[in-house]
C-alpha cells in the first residue's frame, strides 16, 4: 500500500462466474428447471503489477477454472475481467490475439502441454509465428535461444533440437516457461507449475521463475493446492472453497494467522517431514467431503463441514468477504469469535 | 542448406526403416509392382494386351484353359507346350493350269497330353483349294481338311483343325473302334487332337495312350488361276500348357493380363485411397474441432453419404455416361471418404482435449493452425494405416463393379480378370491359375502398403503408439 507502483492494478476480477450446464432429466426439462455446476461462483480479486498472486484450494474448488477464465480459454457466465484498465471479459478476434500476447500460461503437466511431435525449437517458435514476431526463421531461432537461456537451459542449442520426451520433467517445465516468456508478456498464469515435478527440482524451478519475474518485472497468477510452495513463492494468497474465495491476504498472515476455519484445516493438513512424527496421521478438524458443486449448501457454503457452524451460518446468504485489517480478508460470519 | 536437411532426414528415416523387417518386405513388394509398371512392355508376351484384352480374335491362336508351362516340372505326364512351326519344306508343282504348292511341317510330339489344336496359317489371295493331311508315326494318314477357301484380293488364311476336322477324325475313329464304343462320344464335342496324337487301338476312347514320334503335317494348296496364291505358311500348335500363368477360357494369356493390371491397380488403389482418406480425415478433424451445432450438421451430412448405397448411383451413372475408370475413381472417392470419418472424429475429440491444444490456443493459435499443425499430424499414422487398407478395398470394389458389367471395358484390371473367372466358373472347374494370381496380387499389393504404413508409423511416432 505504501508503494505507488504496487498500487497499479494489472488485473481486476469482479464477481467472476462460470456455470457449466448439467444434463437434465426429462421432468427437469419440462419444468424448465436448469441445473449448473457452479465451478466459479462470484470470485473477485485484484492483482497488482509485479505481484505474485497465489490461488490456493483443494482439487475441484474452481481454481483451475478461474485460471482458464483469465486465459480466455472459457467464456465467463458472469462478472468482469479488467486487464490493464481495459474490460477484457469479451474480446473480438484481434483484441483476443493482443490479449494472449500479453497474458501467457504455464500448464501443470509440462509434457502434455507440448505437442510430442514438435521439437523444443518448434514449440517455442510456434508462438513467435502466431504473433508474427521476427522477420525470418533465423531471427526467430535467435529469440528462441535467448528465451531458453533466460530459463537457464544451457546451452540452448543443445535443447532446441530435442523432443519434449527427451527432456526431464524439470527441463520440460523450463522449456514451457520459456515458451510463455518469449513474447515478453505482462502476466503469466501458472497452473500448478511444479506439482508434477520431483520435489528435488521444485524449488529450483520456482527459484528460476522468481528470478525471471524479478528480471522482467512480470506478474504471476500462481494456482496451486500446495500451501508450502505458495508461502515460499507468492506475495498474496487467496484461498478458494467451492468456487468462492474464503480468505485472502499476505502469505505470512494467511498461513500463520488463518482466520477462516477452512484455511485453518488446510494448514493443519500440510505434511511436515519432522522426525518422530512420520507415522502420525494428522487429525484434520473438518469432516466429510466437498459438497457437489451442482448443489451448493444454503448459507455459508462451508457450514456442512465447519466445526464451528452455528445458526447464523446455515441460512440466508453467503458471508461477504470483509477486511480484517492489514490487507487480510475473510468470508466468515463467526471468525471474530474464533480467534 | 535446406536441401541437405531434407537429404539428411531421408537418410535418417532410411536408416531406421531398414531396421523394420516388415517395412522392408512391403517396400520390396512395392518396388516389384513398380518395376512391373515401368518395364511392362519388356516383361509381357503380348504388347497390345491393354487394347485387345476383350478382342477374342487377337487371342484365337492360344490354347484354352491351360495351366502354366511350369506345371510340367511337377508331373511325369508332360503336357505339350505351345509352339509355332514356320520352317516347312515347300515344293511347288505346275500341272497344266494347276499350280500345286505343298508345305510339309514336321512336329516332334514327345509329351503325354497332346496340343489342343493344329492351326494352319498363311497369307493368300484368290480362292485356292487347301488340303491338310497328317501322317502319324504309325504311318496312318488322315486327311483333316479339304476345302476351297475364298480369300478375295488378299486375306489371312486360318484353318483350325479343332473346328474343321471333327468329321475326319470321327471317320478315323469309326474305322478303329467298335460301333458300341463309338456311340459313346458326341461328334460335335469331340476334340480332334486327343485322337490324332494317340495310339490307335480298340480302346481308343476309354484309355488314350499318347503316340509319341514325328508327325508330318502336309498342307497342299491347289491354285487354278494366276492370281491365286498362298505365302508364308506356318502352323500353330496351341499346347496344353502355356506361358507363365496359363490361359483363361477366352484363350487370353493371363500373365500379360495380370502384369498389365498392375498399373491400374496402383492407380485405382492409390488415387482412391489417398483422396478419400484425406477428405475423410480433414472432415472428421474439422467436425470434431468445431463441435456444437456445426459438428452435428457435418455429422448429418456425413450420414447422408454413408446411407446412400453407391451401387445404384453407379448403375444410373453408367446408364448416363460411358463407364470409365475415371468416373469410377471419382465416385469411389465421393463415397469412400466416409470410411475414416467416425474413427478420426473420435480420435480428434480426444486430441482436442489434450493440454497442448489448449496451450496452443492460449498462445493465440488460429483454428486452422491448430487443426493442421497439431491435430492432423497426429492422425497421419492412422491415415497411413487406413490408406493401406483402403487400397485393396478400392481394387476389390472395382472388381465388383466389373462383375456387374459396369467396369471400364477399355482396360485390364485384376478385378475384371477375377470377375471373368467367376463368370466362367473357374473355381468349380479347378482353373486355379485364373483365380490365384490376380487374387494374390490384390492381397500382395494390400500387404505391401499395409507393411509400409505400419513401418513408417513405428518410426515416425515411437512415443505415440498408445494414442
């Protein structure tokens, strides 16, 4: 808040929604009843320029869908995406191409995200061809080489001729990062970039990503289910549950001082490799499974699993997200009583 | 630099291709077929085969329904090979007004099965009287033919003993065998050479024994006028075996037919397969990629083509246009492309969901780029395989069309050879040399392409085998 540069909002997400229609039974068709999987159900957050924004949640909470909505791979059902001061919710063909030049994505599975028939140089060059960068092949290959050395794949020409399956997981993810960097984007959506990578190389990749981010002044949306890497990597964390953000704040605040019962449960579930505790299975305070996204509980959507649920939680509207001060937001009716 | 790159990649491909045995077999087969196409004029015995396949008079000097010559190697009862005798002893006599020209042909008969026919051929003018006699090793002398022939101002003389000497041979028989035996044979169905080349005994009809030795065939032409003349006489003896692949019941040389059919098979197979599979793959991919109502619409159009039977369309088409191989190929392409659509569409639906498609989309790639650069190349192995399977399919379809008489009558195809065989009941009469070679060729050509396709598949996509 103190820094003016930080206040520059690059991404503003307002009440973003994505509902997938569900196949209906005959009687539902006749009664005109429509059912949806509410994968993303009113998500709002701001991402500052040069920030690493972490989106955390268990699988099925809608974090990847949010990423895809931001990447314009899906059309939102409702809400707004404002990128760089411009409403980018619905874009025509040319604007979309510009948008995609500036917003890039790193996928979870670095092998699946590269065409197995393409050599590394083809994978990277394709992006340049699409956006008509470089005058000839020679120039483009020089750019490819530069991008590969940016992600520390050295020497680049050795990797350029290889196919994705000839690289290790870490190298592949570096190459995938190079692909998203090659156009000098403003923003990168990283969807679980290290979850498929060996623990030993994870830190290395994250470190590389962070170095690149600092060097180039990038903004990241880091989507993950892994709180420990989120703490290490991000400047801000938003915790999602069933298509909504339940808590948001700086990593230290959220992880050391979780306000929402769901965040507390998530944090207590993180494994710690501490000697003597290895064989102890952690007790998680919440019970049951995540409710079906077609049938979101009334009231607070977490109340079915919340150990502190009360009358106020079970009826009416979802709790609104509110500021607890110090840039720490939480969506819970009772969080003050829980402290 | 570009050229050397291509050279390099071809070299590398070949290096790997050499490792796949089935691929080598396929390539060798394909090269043999290609060789047959290129050197066709050198390896077939009848150069005009392409134009005269349905011209019965062209083939009339060949034996009918005889097995290949090499079958003699596997039996002790040899069959007479076909031959031509064109070195007669010619003597000329002038008897008043009459000019008598005698040509004496010598035939050394040393096999078990006699030749099928004796055909006298010459050039002639006017209306000479022709007398053909045969002197057997046992000194029996039979006059086979004695008739004036009218040749006008110049014509070929062709006298076939098979059709002209039935009476003479019947008379010869009647002198040798008892009446009761003689009644057992029909004069009109009698094959003269069977008896001419057999030992004359009472058992003539039941147990024929070949009479080996030197036969003299004497052809006497008696010419009354100045203008009557006979020149260049020769005798053709269509044997009871012929050539590399024998003959069919239209007396055609099957070797020439099968070799002449290679190029049409390659053309029909390759063209139909490549065009229809390409259309089908593109259609399937585009349909799957577009999705939604466009997909549904394309599938309905596809179903119209699938449910239209091609045969009635072809019959109508044959009634309107002259049946030609090009219309047939066009129609096959227009209907066969449906064959690969469903599979391709389901494969493309799967590929469409791959992350790298999404990644490409997120990078801003256009639909065309995604379809042609990412999806179609992944379907190339499948396309190769289905092309390989379409090739025999197209050849067989052409054959079935020929069977209905809707084929192109101006060319020779394996299918037409097979359908002729079918119509003549070749399988029932055991004429395997009519059925096996074209059938085997169809199978081998299909195999060649299938092997090449699978080998290329193995090499190009070692990591994609599960896809």
